[in-house]
C-alpha cells in the first residue's frame, strides 16, 4: 500500500497503516484508537497522538491533496493513492479533538469460495457466472475481443 504521502503525519499509527491484516483505523475525538483486523474491531489503548499533532497532521494531509481542512471546512473525505479512503472531522463539528478514519483496501485476493462463504455471492450466481464466462471466452477466440476481463467482471 502506498501510504508514504501521509505516514510522516500519522507516526503513532504508522505500524497499523503498514499492517496487511488491519482494514480500518479509527481515531476518536477522545483520542482512543480502534482498528478492524481480520473482521474484528478492537481498541488499542497504548496508542495516542500528542496534543495538536493529529489536527496539524490532518491539515497538512488535506493541503497535500488539494483540500481545505479548517473551522470553516471541518469535514474532509479523500481517496489515497492506493484507493483507500480517509475521512476526518475537526472542531467545531467534533469535540474536543479531531476524528479520523482510514478504510484500507486489503491486498488479499478472495477466491470464489471466500465470496460464497461470506454470502457475497451465491452458489447459483457462481454457476451462472462460470457458464457465461465460458461463453465469453469462446467469443473472444472467435471474434478477437480484448475486453474479456471487463466483461467477466460485469457478469458478476
């Protein structure tokens, strides 16, 4: 993941940003840090930002992405270079300190069995997709289509 642009400003959670198993990092206005790791949400009581450090870091990050984050524009949503999402709220919208979440995209590739187990795809949808995929592959070889992967994704 490419968090290099924000890492210097979020040092207390650097190891969480770099951890492949952490999918979400949440910093609450009471300075508590929570993460979602392997599908479970947990508090991390040993992690804290120094007073003012998170606010200053968020303002610099906003500036780097061409956004404004101040009392007049206290809400920031942005997409990081790797596609992950970052959201932040600062006073006066939240008190006493800023709130931030980073929703990371995991690098894990899910199998069809993973999708079925998580009820994201039914067995019937999978079977239909496999039938359609084989038909598309046949068309690709007979007609020379180059956009087969996009078509296969649309079949889901």
